[in-house]
């Protein structure tokens, strides 16, 4: 009792001192939040696990039908008030002497390719090339960004949703700059574009080639794409052969090439673009980006201030702002926000659907029934996202057996780069088919005429939900996105609304058709070894996202119980007690004993390979090492970069596929 009184007195003294300081400093805002109010108010207290009959495990006793306000959830208004102040879409002035913003008139001005030409902002040859792309009109993002970039020499930070045409928003100013400086350093790299993934880099290169194909006058500005998964020796030979004006690259390979011949090719760069900067940071490329920037600055013959930086990002977080401060050289930064502060991050032309199953086993049936219905349309082109490499392979092969006449492609980070490029090219050209992939296909992939995006289970992060559904409704088209969740995953929907301001209006509960359920279970159970491996990879995945989405232990129970549900008996997944922490909360002994077979060692060691972008500051440290590393996909980069930097730190690079 005495101790408690002392603590309370100390708290009062601390509060009084803070309040006196706040009174003396008008700009200081003081918030007092008790320990209990900042703790996450979890979906329920305790595990809440209860065993259930065939079809899944229960535990979510608070589950009710969807209401107008969304799926019922605990009241955590105190936490919401604390959290919502943190994401303010204001680019805070720190290093820059001035941060400019567009005026209301500039934001609402109607811009067209014709008007840009009339104002003398576009070279005649560039205008012809763009017109050949059948641009009926510029997208809102292009209207708000292209003209300010062309009219000023400031560094630029632009916030734009995915799928809104931002690639052309920086390619047009980039080519205009090349025309303006075409008589200077014709054998040097003038423009560098950095992309987070190999596939996005290739996509940007594809857009460059389209412009050059439309008008041969642009072909004098040669371009190459430098990505991992290809020979570094060949990359260097291509640099020597083409002497490119434009280099589009992933960070690791760009550092490799600059380490070998930076002073030969990169000493005249005057245009640097970072596409999807938030993704670059999520993957863990912060140190690489800063090294790229500092190297380009030190090599430049005209000085660091000569290099102009354009940074495009879907979100302007504090990490993105810090990156801008570190890599931009000018005193003035132009901040262009093309998204209203109250606008949801998802594309407004996407119809979003939520289908909720009673259990994880039933959730595996739901996409089959939905795809079967949609296949009745004359044209069916869709993408299905799954969380892990194992799930893409296992579930994808099931769908291949069930839909033999449907072209199905399986795409993930363990596919060779040559095959990845071929799969992307084939799906782009197709009018009919299903592309099944991990989150490696969620960002930067531009597939034309995709009607529908499906998601089986939660994504690896809230932002990846936005990027996933952004694969449809591209280029001004409309699209549809459906996410299939079991009821134990519903806290994700609450987090999506709270943090991303995304509400899914079309929600329905799913009960499987008995014939389709039997057909699916029969296909899933034909190889119980593979079924067990598939479910274990899913267990590892859900274990990694439980805290972020406030999931409970009943999701572990539902996924684990799916093994017996599908096989139609009392079979349990075999796990060694030494590795149980990889798959479940070890403090919930009751659930573990009921769901898993710990009587003997597992028949094989699972080699779960996560295939998603993980925040480098995440607490998911157990994923690293055990599930591979960046070097698994690009191991020669590490050797080359050690030579380049002397001490390249790979510890910050998470387990990723890109």
C-alpha cells in the first residue's frame, strides 16, 4: 500500500512538471496515457479457444452477423483516439528551408497533353510519343504532378495511390529532361530509377520501351534494366555495350554496378527517381538508398546539388519523410499530395467484397465456388493472392486439377527470374486465366484487363491489402476485389477500417455447397503429407501477423484443426515440441494439446518459405534466418557489395522475395 501511494505521488509530480513545461512552451502538446489505455484491446481476453465439431474450431463467441457499422468488435475508443493522431499527411519541414505545396487552383486545374505542349513544356517528339499511347486524358495524379515537375527544378515528394498512372507521371518529365540535355554527356547515365522489386523494375522498363517504340526519336536515349536474379557479368557487359541514358534498377544490383564502374557511367546523373518509396523502406532498403544517393552525389561532376530527386510513395510516413531529408540535395522541396486526407487509400473504382466462413477448412472451399461462378462469364482474368510459397504451390495445384480448362500460373519468389519474366509476359498478353501468387506480385505489376482480385486469408500487412486490390481497376477501368476470411480473421477487417479508412460494404457469410466441399476436401487430402506442410506454412504465417492484426489463438486452432476436418477423421498435425513456438502460442497449452500431436517428432522438418515484404523494424525476428534471407534469391549481390562498400550490413535486410 505504501509503495502504491509513493508511485501515485511520483506520477502526480511528473504530470505537474510536464504541464508547467507545456504552459511555457505553447507548441508542445502533452498527452497522458495510462499503461492500460495504450495496450491493445485484443479481440478478446485470453485465448477463447473452444473445440468444435467437423468444419472448424470455435472460440469467437462474440462473432455476430455483419451490421451497418461492420463486424462487431470490442470497444476500443480510447485506443483509437490515441492512435489516429499519429498519421498526419503533412510533410514536416526539417532539413528544407521551404516545403512548397500546390495551391487549390493548381490542384483543380485541368491539364492535358495538348495544354502542356501549348505552354512549351513538352518537346514535340515527346508529345507525339505520348499521343501514340492513346492517352484520351491524363489521370488525376498525372494532372497534378507532371506540370509542377516540368515547371520547377525542385526536388519532389508525391503521394499517389497505386494504379493511378504515376509511372507516366515521372517518365514524361524524365524524357523532357533528356531532350533538354541531349547534347551533354551523351555516353553517360542521366536518369536513375530505383524500384523495390525486380518485377516493378521490368514493368517500368516496359513503359519506357513503349514510348520509344511510339516515336523512334526517343530511342537515342537508350535504357537498361538492372535487377537481381541475372548475371552481374552480363549486366556490366550491357552497360558497356549500350552506354545507357536511363538505368532502371533494384537497389542491390545498382550498388553492384556502381561498385564496379560508378565513376565511368554515373558521374553525370541529374535525375533520380524513387518509385514506391514506402515499399523500398518496408523491405529494408533504407541503408542502400542512402548509399546510392551519397555515391551519386560524390561522383557527380557538377556537384551534388545538380541531382534532382523525385520520390513517389503511396503513404507519407515519418520514415518516408526521413528518407527524403537524407537523400534530397536541394533547399526547397515540392510536396504534391494527390490523396485527400479523409479519402480511403483504396482505389475508388474497385468494388470490394468480404466472404466470411465459419472455419479455415470452409474458407479453403469458398474461392473454388466463387471462381466456378465467375467462370461462367465469357472472359475471366483474375489474380489470387496467397500468403506463402507453399500455399501457392499446394492450393494452386488443387485449382489446376479442379479447373483443367483454365490457364493457371503459379508465381512466387522461388521461381527463377527467367520463368518469372515469362509468366508475367504471358499473363499480360492473355485474355483469360488465373494468376496465383504471393505478395511478390502485389506491387508494381501492371496486368491489363484484370477483372477480379481474390485474396485467400489476410495479407502480410495492411498496406499490402491496398497494393493487392490495386492490381485491378487500372488505367481508369473498374474492377472487383474479394477477400475470403474465416471468422477468426475478422479483427483484420477492423484494423483495415481503423488504420486505412477502408470499409468493405459488401459482406456475406459463406456456407459451402456439400458437393463442392466434398470435391475440394477430396483433392486436398490426396496427399496428406503435402496438406500438412501447407497448413504448417500457414500456421507460421498467422503466427507472424497475430499481433499486427490483433488475431487471437483461435486462428491457430482453426488452421490446425483443418487437417482433421479435411481428412474427415481425428488426425492431427504432428509437431515436435521443440519447434511448437514457431506455429502457436506456447502459453495456451490446452489449445496446443487439443489441436496438435506432440506425441512424437514431426515426420519432416518444415521448410516454410515466407514470401512477403516485412518491415525491417518489425518484431518478427524469428522469421529471419530460419526462413531464408535476401541472399537466398540474390546471393551474388552480397559478395559484390562487400567488395563495393567494404562492410555491407545485411542484417537489416529481412526475409523477402523480390
